C-alpha cells in the first residue's frame, strides 16, 4: 500500500479553501493533513476537503477529521467533507460519524453549502 497523502488546493479564496486529498489517511499521514489545515486556518475560513482519492482511512485519520471539525467550528468556520471514496464512506457510516461530520455528495455541493 502506498502510505502517502497528497493534498492539492484547488480553490483558494479569502473565506473558503477547497482541496483534494489522494492516498491514505493513517497515523503516518495525519500530520500532512494537520499541517495543510494549519496553513489555511484563518479565523472564519471555511474548508472543503474532497476525499474521493483517499483509498484507506485508519482510526487516527477518523480522529483527525473529528478533531478538525470541532476545532474549526470553535473558530467560527466550517469543515465539509466532499465526495467520499467508497472506503472512507463505509468507515464513516459504519461508525455513524455521518451524524457528526458534514458530508456532501460533491465538491460543488460542499462549496454551495458553505455559501460560495
């Protein structure tokens, strides 16, 4: 398994940033996600993360998504996941985390829901 995570910003505006992640989200790659979010985490800035290219998510990746959601909400921003890969979708739904995380069917829907 390729144990890397690449996050590519596809839209960067003053109040919204959109990115696509590719690879795996586990203990070895969570720092990549956290670093990317930290670089874009201006107060009130909304973040959309497209996970269509994430082939595997471990418990550490799930924990990171939940923490980021809570932290960004506390900052007055939103954190939306878009276009989940089948593997990520099944894990998040199995754990009933779709009740806590904001998940949109597409990147476009996530951008629209963020008000852009």
